[in-house]
């Protein structure tokens, strides 16, 4: 259920164990004072206090020792949650301060490179976002983040974590379902939410809006605004699908398959080429195939990151830099091919229609890469998303594709198609675009003719280069055919 309460309260977990867990995972001490008793024997009251790092954090009073302790823990969690939420709303300032102070302390150290700064900003905001969850939802910490650079200043505008996708049996067709809760994908959806906020700010004539009216009649980004993507590790699929160590034989075998489009299957055989037949599920059940993040980021380099809906109102937006936080073995050599190298063979560039282009973001790998922090073996099914301006994070169950908790009181995710469609409708009304009202989500997507045409050119490119057929969930299942 949508609420502002700490997730442990929503999930009905024992607050004492959640508080203890919080202490362990964040290396703070959590303790309770000895329980005292007042009143007559038949009507006693018990009193205890929760101590966080030795500080009296909250007092609990109850009719039993257990009860008093539980109340103290609940109040302490509530207070921790509020502090964390407050920090999150000023996350970028806090992190920027921290980076600056660190640079001052190490006067001898070189200033951070742009890639290191992007990484530090993304990780810092992630840590603050994580604080608002109280318990570790995403142990594995695959983190992705969209950052805005403007006049030399870098701001995290969207965050996402996670590595699961929805199971076929949990698929919904009303636009509320989050199909793929991979860090990159949910971060990009959070970024789209940021764009909606910015478009509203433009309409409200805010002086620091990032859009301006373009010659096409659509809005375009100011020249001074750039967007970057940070990913804690190479994206799933082509960028990370190849054995990092191997004999010459293994390598040359792999060579033939490099660059091909791949899908993930919810209950996992890794990233399978789209043109391979899917092995049967355990009980003969249908299984959902979703395109890998490598393929999706590659697509963003042609059709932009704004999506089909927003292409009605704004010019395509492309990534300037991609920063990969860590990698193992020779993954590094596969990343450029996976993200844009596949687009540079043949004549794709000539076939793409204006104002769309074949984009090549600059790739960066900060020197201080730390793969050890990103072990995937104990990952949980939860995803965490945050958009600039939110004073809490939204938690999504990746297997069910649903929101568990979050800062808004909507019953569904703030990054769901349904919510985007609502935001889109509101904007169209404000822009006087009556031609875009009263239609289904699918009809609006189909109506984005320039976007669709370039997407088709891209898909034909993959086929002609023998890289496979794009496998779209929305074309195979009826997930876009809904109205508001
Ligand atoms: Zn992925």
C-alpha cells in the first residue's frame, strides 16, 4: 500500500529486529536501556528507550516489557526515517558538500576527474536514498543514475537499482505493471518523470527551466544542459555476456555471437539471443522475454531517452557521457560495441531521419573501480527508484512489477506507464494539444510517427547486420492498450 511510513511498518515486520538489522548493515550500535516498571503490580507500566550509537533515540511505554521495547523501536525507526527523508530532499547539496570537503582535506590529491565526480555523486545520493528504506532492499547494489550537467555543476536527477523483471503470471495490461526492474531501466523511467516535472516548470515560466522552444515547434534542451548515465557495472546482455577468460577457441566461438540482440528470461538462463528458441519453463509455463539493458541503451542512442510519448512534445534527448563504475576482466572491450559500436557499421546513420541521430556518448571508467562491492549472488527482488524532488524512495517488487511503498499516495508506481500517461494528458491540455487527448496509450505511441519510423530503421539495421530481431513485450502482449 502506498504510504510514507518506513517500509518495515508496512510489511508488518517486527520493528525490534528491523532496528537491529538497520544497526548491523550500517555499522551503528543499537541498544535498549534496561526496562523499568512503575505502578501497582496489577496495573504496571513498563518503560525502555532505544539507543542509537549510545544516544537516547526514542522512549517506549507499554503494558509489558516486550510491548515497551516494540514501541521504542517503532518510534526510533520513524525518527530515523524522517531524518533520512529530510536528507534525501537535499541529497545533491549534501553529497556535493561532502565531495568538496573531501577535496579540501586532501589538498595534495588531484581534483576529481569528471567521471570520478559523476560516480561520487551517484553513489552518494544512492547511499542517502538507501537510508530511507531502513532495511536493505537491494543487497546487490546494481545502481544506475541519470545526472544533469549544467554550467559545470553535476546533479543527480534520477536513480534506480535492481536486476529483476516481472514474471509472466504477474503481467498486467492496465499500465500499472513495471515490466523490467533493472537499475538502468527504472533509472531511465525516473529520468522521464524528471522530464515531466521540468516540462511543467517550463509551462510555469520558471526562470531556470531547462527547455526552450525549438524551431520544429517542439521544446528542446538548452545547449548548456547535458545528461549523463552512471551504471555501477556493465549492463546485462552484449556488454557482459562473454567469458572474460578463455582459450582462443572459446573466444573465436564467442566472436560470432558478439553484438547480437539478447533477451532475458525472468527465471533466468542468462541473456539469450532473440533469434534462439526459448527453452521450455519448468512447468511448461509461458515465460516473458525482455530485451537486455545493453540493447535498450543502444536503442536510446538512436531514438533518444525521452520515449515515444514525450517525442510528441520535445526533441529527442541523447546521453553525453556514460560512466561505468566497475567491470571485470575484459568486459571493458565489449561495452563500446554493445552500447553504440553496433550502430556504426553500414549505412544506419544515412537512413535515420532528422532530428534523430546516431549518438555516440563518451565512455568513462573511473580508475578507482571496486567490483567487490557489487556481488550479485544475494540480490533481492526489490528495486529502489528516486527522482529529484522526491523526499523518499519508491520500492518496487521486480517479480510482481508492483509498487510496495513510496513517497506518493498513488496505488501504483510513479514510474508506471499509467502514471506517465496521466502526466502526458495533463501536459497536452496545458500545451493545447487536443489532437493527443482521448486516445489509448497504444494509439499515442503509434501516433509518434517520427519516433516509430526511426525505431523501425534501427530494427531493420539489426536484422540486416544479422544481429537478430528486436523482441518487444508490448508487441507480443497487450500491455499498451489501455485508456486513462
Ligand atoms: Zn539489465
